[in-house]
């Protein structure tokens, strides 16, 4: 029974951690976000943050941050045709369009340009 309570407490802590992490990422999308930044925001040591995050997640912290940024950038690509892909890359904290393109393709299976065209074709 004691292990069961520990598991629930860990899961509750993990859920709070993920929520705080997502909130932080959302409010800092244009910045480079490090494990230190996220741990500080969650009021945890880097070690404890990483341990709790990794225990229940199939992604590393870096992968999680990248995925959230790419997903949000995808929304922007679909609705803001007036902005170039480079502008969107910079807005989401990437130093250049090339790095953004690689991350985008890895997570969504197509380039930002292909994604934008596919979304516009559906309109």
C-alpha cells in the first residue's frame, strides 16, 4: 500500500512538473530553453527535475521542448502566410531556418514549406 501511495505522489508530481514545463515553454517560445531554466522554474534541482521528468516520459527534456516549439510553429505556419519560414524560425527561438527545418521535419515528417502548402490546400 505504501508503494502505491508513493507511485501516486510521484505521478502527481510528474503531472505538475509537465504542466509547469509546458507553461514555461509557452511563455518563452522565442528563447533558447535549457534544462537549468526549466528546473529553476519548477523550483527543483536539475537532477531532481530530470529524474522525475524522465521517469514518466519517453522523450528527453530537449526533445520535449523541441516538440512543443515545432507544434506551435506549425500552427503559426498554417495561419500566418505573411511571415517567411525564417521569420517563424527566429520567432520560435531557432538561430536559422536550417536548424528549424531539420527539427520540424523530424517531428512532423515534412518540411515547414511542405506543411504550409498542405495546410493551405485544405482551406
